[in-house]
C-alpha cells in the first residue's frame, strides 16, 4: 500500500482506493499492477489490475508475528509461476497459496518479526538428504 500510494499519487484508505490506484498505476506504467491488501486495509485481499480489468484475490489474515519478507516472497513466487508458463491470475493464486502455507507453518526464529517458513513443503525424504 505505501508503494502503491507513491506510484499512484493517491492516498489508499480502503478497497475502493486500491482499485483506483491499481488502475492509475497500470495505465500510467503500461503494466499489470498487484496491490497487496495487508497494511490493515482488509483481510489480506489483493487486487490485480491488468488490461483494463480488475480482479480480487481473497485471503485470510494469518495471525503470525513472523511476516518479514511477505511481499518479496509473494512477488518471487508470482515470477516463478509466470516463468513456468502460468498466466498472471493463476500465478497469483498459486503464489498466495504458497505464502499462506509458509505463514501457517508458524516458524519462529530469532526476535521480532522473523521470516516465514519457505521450506514448509519439503518432503521428509528430501529433508533427510539435506541433513547428510
């Protein structure tokens, strides 16, 4: 949301503002624009504006203090899915699912807002190989 405010030039206070900012950014920079809900705007619902069309991706806020890097994780997962050949909407859906599961694993490292568990889906047999 803070980045969206800078790029769009408007204050984002609610979902209606997210839609307006997404459209402004997409049309101004000729690109797809995904605004992450978070930041207490809504319950982790994200908004994509691309090719004169807006789509909401619903999500549930996960009560986990370890949320450091959620934006970077989401964008990297989207990019990886796009590289695999998925379209934008499916790439985002899968990335949100990955992020939610990484948060739901409740990894707790260090103090303060730590990272989520990016390796939540590594199979036990693979984990054993890595431990050798």
